[in-house]
């Protein structure tokens, strides 16, 4: 089965089910307009095996174009809306993409490919071609997972990967129903938003409420009007919601009362004061529309106090773990009493996990294998040799431990990936590849660092004797302009000493960071 066939199957099974909440479009209606969009794209020359770029915020035309490309047998290049023209050009060149379907606000002058307005109205009487004979092993999506410049790692996910991931999410059948509305404000070009907005909905036949902005006023208005039951978000967003709720309670002078009731909700209910617990919870849950039942966190680990806050409200809270290489969720926790915050459960159906190189504290590297796992980076045998063993196990590079319930807990990263508070990933090798070209820079290490309780990308530069902090700052600022703002390095230090290296001449990032903390690189910019 391919992804378009999965859509048709869902439309038959849930013939009256609404797929797009805001637009009130049912699954069968969506299938019809997908065919019309496919006809429009076919007129633009799209055919089986082509790569088509998709560049848009979360509007209905995003999934419409996605499935239309799959109808024609094309592969879809998922483009981050936060990047620069420099980055788009490189990604499009490397994937041999000739057409980018985008919102007009992203158009720019280029001779390397053609833009097509994603909001173009499709002809109602168009001649619709037959669906392509797409095999399950054909590539469905392409994503860049180690930056858009330098030598990138491009993740090709097949129709098999996506269909099987959707099926594996049936493990959540106790918590999600076909009548649920899933709030879709996570960007769908990101694997987390994609998995929830596309794969969860297709499996359960539920509805997705797309929101193209992160404007708090619009989000709260959506909660009030549509009252979604399932809300997925990165942990940072759940933290902000919690802070807003507590600030509102504090302004009313009821912070102590609410904190007490939520903390001791079980005891109060047991001794006959459940009505107070229910009233307090109800007042707070009205912020989410009053029907919220399940919160899904992903992209980073959630702080225990944040998860506990929501479970004290009577909400179910689940933590997922995954990578682009695993179609997002390959592990997910199950909401249940006694679950330890920070754990992300175990593998979904038809997937496996194992820990290797376990140290004295019970911490090891997580390896995964299964239907959700991709088969290798596109045209990058060297990278594939590093992350796959002979039996098909994939090295995530993440450090985990296992709790007494048999659930995995995230303990850190062995590989050098910076995860910002927003959940966005920054890849040091991409930045280092740009900064090493700067005049006077002999070597550079970029790594994750925390300043004033905020996670940032920090750079330590090995420079020549005549380089000043001010001059380097100008060079870095010019380079930052080539890449998305969330990737910028604005905190850095310089040294004329050689950066610590491994026997293979690679920078020891963890040692550089330790030296920075110890004050060995005093010339820094905050």
C-alpha cells in the first residue's frame, strides 16, 4: 500500500468523518479535491519519480498538495519555512527539484526551478490522470536532517515507512478516537507535526484543525471555538501554557489554593472533596476549550514538574521519542498511574529498541530497528556505514536508561545535535562547515550550551594571533545572514590555542565545552 491508497482506505472506512476541521472537509471530499490538485500539478509537468518542493505554513493546501504529489507518484521535498534563499537553493539543487509549490510570500527570483502558487484554484472540470503505480518501497518524502548546507544528510522515507508508522500508532487506540479533533499548529514540514497531522489522522479517521501561525490569541480562540481533544506540542509550548495559567491564577490571588488542590487532588477526592477538585480543574481546562483529554509531547524531554502539572489537572500526558529517520515516533509512553516523567515508553508495534555500551550507571546508546526506520541517507554511503550495523540496527546516538517499569528515559546526546527550547534542531557540522571558511579561523567547535536558563548554539573559534573578537564578530554576523535565524551563533569565544582533537583529528566538543565552563576561553560575547 502507498500513502494515497491509505487515504482512499480511510475515506471508505470513515465516509462521513471530517478530515479538515476548520474547512469542514470530509475524507471523501478531500479525495476528490486531491485528484483535482493532481491534475493541476500534472499540467505543470509533474510525473512519477519527480521531486516536488513543498513550502508553506499549515494551510489546507499543504496536505492537499502532499497527497496530490503522491497520487502522481512524485516524491515531496519538505521545506522548512524558516530558511533562507541560500539554503533553499542548495537543498533544491541537491534533490534535483524543478518545481516548488509554495505560498506566494516565499517566492523569490531564481532560474534554477519554478515556483507554483499553492493557493491556485484547481479547475473543477479538469481531466484527472490515473493514479501512478507507486510501489511501497518508492520514496515518499525527502527531508534534510543535518542542515541545508555543506555535505547534508538527506532522509528519504518510503511509502512503506509512512504507512507502517501510521499503522503502528494504533497502539494509542485507548487514547484517541475517530471523533477527536487534533490541534495542528506544529509545522507539518517537521516530522512531529507531520506524524500527528497526517499519520495519526489517517489511522484513526479523526480530524485535524490546522493553524498556520503561533499567535497565542488565535490559538486560544481556536481552543474556545473548536475545543480540540488532542493537543500535541513541544515541551517548551506546554511550559508556556503552564506559566500563563499560573500567572492568571496568581493575578486572582488564588495561586495557593489552586496549587494545594492540584497537588492533593487524590486525597481530597478520597475524603469527599472531589467537587472542589473538579471545579478547580474545570476552570483551568476551559482555557483549552473544556474538552482537552490528551497532550502529546515530542521533540525534546518534558520537565517532570510540567508533566505533573497537567496530569494533576486530570489530563492524559504522553511523551514520544523519534527522529526524522524513524518517521518521528518510534517510542511513546502510555498515560498511566505511576509513570515516571522523562520516560518515553517503549517501541511501537513492529519496531525494536536495544541499549548498547551500557555504563556503570545503566546509561547506554539507543539503537532501533523496524518498519518505521528508514533504509539510509540519500547518496551518502559513508554516513550510512557509520549509523547502521550489519543486521539493520540504526544508531540514534542518543543516551538512554531504563526505569523499573521497563520504559526508556532520555539521558543525553552522544552525537552533536543541538536541540533548542523551541524543539528545533541545529546541526553543528553545518555551522562549522560555514565558519571554517572565515578568514583567520583555523578551527571551530559549535555545541549546545545553556546561558541564563536558555539553550543556545555556542561557538569556540581557534584563530590566528592578529584576530580580534570584534573582527570575528563581524565575520560571524555576515555568515549568520546565510542561514535561518534560529541557527545563528551569537555567543562565542576565541582562543589562539589548538582545540582538543581526537586521534582522527576531530574536535572533542565535550572537552571544548568543559574548557569554556572552566573559563579557559575568557574572550567571549554574551
